[in-house]
C-alpha cells in the first residue's frame, strides 16, 4: 500500500539540516521519494510500506524535534488510466492442418540393371 507521510521538523532553515533530513528519510526502507518544504518546515515522504514510527524516531535523533502531522494512502493513477483506455484489437489465429507433402515411394537400395564381370 502506497502512503504519503507528512512530518513537521523544527530546524530546516539551512542547507545542512535540510540535507540531513533528506538523507535520513531516504535511508528508511520502502521510501520512494522525499521532499522538504523549507518555508513550512515540513518533509513529505512517499513510499510503499514505510515504517512511520521508525522514520519519525530517526528524524528526532538527527534533528532533535520531529512531529508527525499526517499519514494518508495514495491512490494509484495507473488504475484510473487503465480504465479509460479502449480495449485493444484482438487477433484470432486459426490453426489449419499442417501441409502434406506427396512423394513417390522408392526402395532405399536398387541393384544396377547391368553388371559387367
């Protein structure tokens, strides 16, 4: 299940703390993408089966304050696109009889009609 996690961070004012938060978030198993909004002090993490408690704990250890704001499941856009697609043309292959080859029977070895001694 794909989910989107929003965590509020205390100090993401400088580039060093922003890079530290991104490195910590991306290091957790299941994370596909992470983005930091510096003006609001939020980090948005999107992933498949992300352990939210572990992510928040690691961010608290590295940045001293992290508060979980929301966890939402993300709908897949691919499913909607597949429903809208028209059905593809179907091809039907008819299997016929294999070709039959006619041949004249001949003996494998024929004695010569004339022998000279």
